[in-house]
């Protein structure tokens, strides 16, 4: 939905009849309900987009446009301590782009941050739904691991055999090539990686049969990492195909029995499955803890994560010393199985990361049981000091 169209609905809903807030002009970036990562919006624009995103998610949930994973009532409260003083975090929540910050250290939430009260008309809280964006790619991979461990998929080296895409470049490729974004499909996608070349529709608006028709007769070119948005949706649907009637039970086992979510979790579903999850802040932390505990336990899913780590590939967007670096992914030297590995200054440690547009991030110290989970309305916040360095040094900034 274009922001210009959504604006009518949001402004009508909220009673707002102006294109400014408190005298500040609202910038329409023309990118749906998302602020581009290179943009540095003013406060009015942040407020507006937050309202637009909340409205978009509430509307889609109400209209049944998401696959729903219900909680089972077994969520456990977090052990928490009072937030220690941090001028840097307070300033970020007073005027910056962060919407949520959770620092978890060995079973204790040591910092639970939200915007200062009164800043937003409807301030984010524990019941607010956030987009995961590309962090949902990592969740999709985590589900693949469970499908392997439950015997639905042979291994990460299984050759993809999928009737609907049997005449495309993906047929017969090792699953790990798809998970590693090294499936040789860069020549088939527009630069935005949300559309197939020559086709104006967003990839998520296409059915699998339409995708198959577009890709019929295509062949793999190259083996380097080409990060894109279309491939993970195909992985999600391949997993659904392989698990068949057991799919619903599989995802319930992950989110209900293992992560023990407190609120329903959704992913966007139009014609098919997707990696675009809508989840509350503390339920995303619960998912991160489940990933960490699997890795540490060395169980089947933990071994899956270690296998992804072992077969990681060089990440082309590494650049932690660039003054323009604003994204967590830029601190990573390797990409493996829809996760980021080998973080700057921590290459000899087991650190797992996820990165979603504008800062919907997870960073896990698998050796020391520390996690930082963030949500933001826009990029440009200090990822280096508020996430990367906190995991590296095990302490919050002053």
C-alpha cells in the first residue's frame, strides 16, 4: 500500500487534517509504511510513520491477512533488574529512532528500554507489534532447522526437489546454497531484490505458479552471496511443502513449546508463506533465547546452527570502519544460513546476528549468554555502541 493512500486512512483514523506535526513537515518517502534506511527523518515524520505502521499491522491482523501462531499460555515472566543509568540510551529514547531495547544477560533482562512517556501519541509497549523485516529471514531458517530435525528435510545439503519450481534454476541445488543466498539468481532480479526483472509486481504479490512461470528455463549463474528478499520467501514455502500436514504442528512446537511466546505471532501471508513476521518485543527476545539455548545445548537444532556457521560465506557488505556504517550487518564478515557471523573484533567468538530494515536486530553472544534485541523506526542510531559494543564488552554505554 502506498503511503499516499495509507495517509488518508491514518489521518482519518487519528483525526489529523494536516501534513505537519507541531510545526514540523511530514516527509513522504513514497516507500509504503517504511522509512528508507538512508533517510534521517525529523520527529514529526517518525511519529507519523509509527502511527502508519501500527495501523497497517492492526488492519492486516484484523482482516486475517497473517498466518497466526497462538500462544499456549505457558509464557514465563522475565527476571529483570532496574535499568542502570545510561545517558546514551536515554537520549536515544528521548529524541532518536530506537523504539525498543532489551539487553539480556545470563537469564536477566538488565535493560528494558522504551521511548520516554509522552513522546508518541501511542507509545510502544509490551503489547505493540513490530515488523521483524529481514530478521524474519533468520526465523525462517530456524524453522528449516526444526524441519530437518523432525525428518521432513534430509539435511542442509539436500538437493531441492520441488515440483512447482522443477523447471527453474532452484531445482536440484543444495538447500544450503539457497540458505546462503548463493543460488546464482542475481541476474534475475531488479536492484531492489523485491521484483523479478521485467515484472512490475512485488514478489509477494505473486503466487508460486506465477513465480514458476517467470523463472521457467532459468539457470544458475555464479556462486557468490547475492542477498535478496525473494529467495527466503521461497525457502519458507519449500519448508511448508516438505512438512505438509505437519507444518502447523511444527511452528507451534517452535513458538509455543520452545520459545513460549506470550502473544500471538503472525507472518504476512497473501498468496503464500513469507518471512515477514509481526511480533512483540519480548516475544522476539524469547525466540532469540530459544536459538541461543539450542546452540549451547548442542541438540539437533543447535547442530543445524553450527553447520550453518561452518558453511558460512564471505559477506560482501562488511565495512565496520566506514564512517557511514549504520547497520549491524556491516560489522559481520560472514553470512551463513540466513544469519550473520564473524563480527568485527569478535571473530574468535561465537556471535550470531540478525539484521532487519532500520534496526529490527538480534545480536547473541553464544559463549556468554548475552543478547541485545532492538526495534527502530529509522536507521541512523548508534549500532556500534548500543548493540555491537555491548555484546563485545558485556556492558552498557554510560
